């Protein structure tokens, strides 16, 4: 396992550097960026196909200097320079605790002032170049694909809130014991919470930008699956505890061609430091599971990538808008429902039955997906029928 990027870099290149940036967080960022690039390409395809066009918007060409925005930019750049400068000049302190350092008051005052001063001078120069007594606008075309980064920022922000909220609901006992620790911990995120709240956030943004919701849904379908595939690798690479149940059984002969770790894995050097000590290992993250488990993040990641490829290749075949999105929900729901059978998770008691939050939501996603496909096809057929009346 690679709890930090330093561990991963050292493994790949055979180096011995100390770089404490958490692998989990880095891979999650890559998941959002990858999903954003996929949705960008999906929009470009739809634009070339004539399914969606640009909207007219106004861009400020020149005008008076907005000193409030200017000062906010200076403050933001000072904070960035202060922290990055502190990481460079106080690297030993940074490596002892990344989270505690970032959220502390530690940093480099001189580097912060230098960055703020340079960026302030450059921003003021640009503002003077565009100065005019009155605001002057020009009309421009804004294509949906150019908004992909905005969409990803909205998805990331709302998704993180949703993932944290659903995790709290799933672990209310731990939350009530120490609310602040649970709220601001770097771990503890539930995928379905991120998916549901993230999708709602993006839909609200799309409505404001006047992007066709059905086209957005279909463009987002492969993007969500790809982002999920990459995001699940964050769990696999770091060993964050989102693994399967113990699997001490020997690998079946029919799977002899696969590496052993695909059948059962002991997650050495896992980031949550669970299991038994690893002999001859020194320092942090020197634990491995005493009984190997199913590597469920790898299974989910592989299936999500496969489904993303299928959905992407159906974009020119399926004509009814929204169908690809609901198909994605069905695929994800079925996968997660069956993965839950071999995955460690908290359960709810419903009479004599034990069920997890993910099983409940995944079942609802499958049902909702089937209903959604039915109605999307009906709407498409009715709209086509009206053309010939």
C-alpha cells in the first residue's frame, strides 16, 4: 500500500524521498479531474452532433478597477504563498503531520508577502490595461464544454459535503462522541452521499447556465463511472479500510492466471494502521491485516471502468435523452449491491434482516434507473410521434 505519494514514488522509481502528501486525497482530486475531462469530451461530441449549442453571454472588456476583488485576490495569494512557503522552509514540521500543518497558523511570512506583492503588481497592471470610466461588455458564445471545470468544482464541493453527511448518518454513534473530529477528519466519506448531493449541485448549476438537463445527464453518465473507477483506486492504493470481508480460502484453479492479490489481499502499510505489525518495518504505516480480505475497491474500480466504456460507446446509439444516465444508475446499483455481500460495512437492523446503507441506496438506484429509462423512452416516442401529426 501507498499511504503517501512518497511511498508510491519510492516504489515506482526506487528512490527514498519523504513526501507526505496523502495518496488518498491526491487520487480523489485526479478522479474529479478525469471525470471533468470525460464530460468535456461528451459535450464536444454533442455540440458537433448538433444536439446542443452555445448560449449568449456578456463578457466585461473594460471598466473601472474593482478594488474589493483586487484586495480579495491579494489576500488569497498571500495565504497560498504563506502556506506553500512554510511547507518549503519548514518541511520537517510539514512531514510530521500534513493535516495539522495545513490547518495551523504556521507558514512563511516573507514568502507570503513576496507572492502577494508580485501577484498584486501583475493584477494591477492587467486592471490598468483594461481600464475605462464605464463598464464595456461584448457578447460572446459560451459552449457547454468550456464550463467543464466549473461543473467539476461544483460537483467536488457539493459531493464532499454529501459524502461527509451520509457518512455521519451511517456512523451517528461516533459522531455524537466527537462531532468536531468527525466533521473535520480527512477520512469518513460515503460514495452515495457524494453522488446524490453532487448530482443535485451540478443540476442546479446547469439550470442556471441553461444547459439542457437531459444532455447533461447523458454526458455525465460515463464521467461519473470513470470518476468512480479512479476514486475507488484511492481506497485500494491507500488501504483506507474500505475493503472486503476476510477471505482465507485458497484461490480457485480457474483463477490461477490472476495475481494472488486480486483474490485476497492483506493490505500492507495501510493508511489506517490496522492489523498486525510487519516484521522488519520501521516508522509509520507498518501494519498489515492478519487475514487477507477481498480487494473490493479493485473490483468496483474495474467494473466501473468497463461500464464507462460501454456507456460511452452507446452515446451514438441510444437516441432517447436521459437513458444513458439511468442506465449508469442501474449498472452502479447492481455492482454495489452485490459487492456489499463481500464488503465490510455498517448494517441496519430491519426486523430479522441486516442491511447496509449502500444496499438500500443501490436498490433504489436500480429501481429508479428502470423507471427512468421507461419514462425517457416514452417521452422520446411521444415527441417523435408529434412530428408527424
